[in-house]
């Protein structure tokens, strides 16, 4: 945890961030206290909407992307290697002072330390709590220019970016659901957890659809979706799908809900998507959903819908159609 290692860097002398300076902190854990940054003008760089809102609620300035020049930066490594490299490149490019890089062993901090050392001088590492923090004191943007990454067109013909779900290829579960969708989906559709827009693009091949709401908590994924879904019927929402409020009742919801919180499977997340779909749908509305076969969604679907049918799938995934959401008293 960064709170255990950051004091070691400050005690190390030359790696101290400029006192009172503007400091960017890239993707810190939501439960981090960051007490050592109390004397700085701190800005949290966070594109995941629930985490962004949590930091804002704590009184921090937040941005989805770095902007302007910073006097120092702290990068908290994500699991995705290409995304981690892009964050370090952004931090170095936007910072005129030291860049601190922190991560657990399970985040790949050891291999990242080796990769950075091959490019520039490093102070540290500072080791504690099953992780490491090291400092890039004097890097220039050119040292990491080839690590920069953002939305780009893939060989498959879609735009995506490092860290976005299924960034290398179409997710097979989403492809299975797209093939199963009926010709008629109603006038208003919501795609919950829309990602880079694969399902929405398929929905928009139906002429009867007048509006589709792409609801996605990942800001970068939604930016990719804007490139992939250019139909005027599409409306983009950077929002937590479990709490998003539609402007009106939806005829259909399609979704391939996420089921991980960090490294651990968390069926409660997908179950919250089911509850959100029921809340958003019109009385005669339909939910079309795909899920990994081992995930326990049947009881939740039956709780929130009058009729639930498993319509197909394969040995890895199952497809559901759920009809007529149950209206519950508030």
C-alpha cells in the first residue's frame, strides 16, 4: 500500500517532492490516506467514475487526464503493463520534478523497476508491505516517448487503448450476445458497461432503434466508444451503471457486466447490474445478458424479473433473456 512506502521516500532526502508544489497522483487506491501529501496542491488523476467520485467526495481535486505542468507526480501501477507504461510516460511528460512509481509485487513493480532502470537513473527502491516505491528524479519525456499510448485504431478495425477491457480483440462473450440479439429491440436501448462500444454498434444495425445510451464507468473506454460508435442515435454517459439514471424508461437493456473487483471475482458487481437493468426498464422491457457460466446470477435475475430464460451459450458463457421487471415498493 502506498501509505506504507511513501514516508520512506520522503525520508530519503533527494527524492522529496517540492514542498507546496502541484502534485499529480495517478490512480491511487481508493482507500489510500495519502497523509504525506497534506502540504501539497494534490490532484488525483482517475478515469474510473466510482473512484473519481470517491476522491472528489473526500475533497480532492480530480481530473480524468493530466493537464498543465506538475512539480511532481506519483504513479500507482495498474495491473495492465501497457497501461502502466503509458501512465509513467504521461507523468514524466507533464512533470518538471521527480516522478515516484509505486506498486505491489502482484502489480509487476519488479519488472517495471527493471524496465525504467534501462532508460534512466532511479532512486530507491523503498521496500515495505509486499511492494516497492522507486523515484525517477531527472527523466525527460523522450526517455519514455515510445511508452505513450491512447485511443488507437487496431487491426480489427476498432479503436481501443491500454487498460480498456478486451483491448486486443473482441470479447467472445460480447460476440456471443451480439449474435443472439433479435431483430427488434425497441426504440430505446441502454448498454450497461458499454466498454469501447462493440455491443452498441451491433444494436445500432437495427433501424427501429431510435436511441441507445452507452453507460460506461471507464473514461478511456468511453472515449474509444466515441470513435467506434458515430451514429447520431448514440448518447454517451460517463457513469457508474449501477446508479445511473436514464432520462426515461428503456425498452431493452443489453449487457456483459464486469465481475471483478481488483483481482478477485465479485459476483455482487454483476448482480448490481441486474438490479440496475430492472430499475431502468419499462414494465414490458427486456434484458439481454451474457455471463461466465460459473457466475451465480440466476437467483438475482429471478428476484428482479417475472420471467427468466437461459437462451443459449456454450461451455464458457450463458445467455439470458429476462422479461418484465418486478416493481418494488420504495
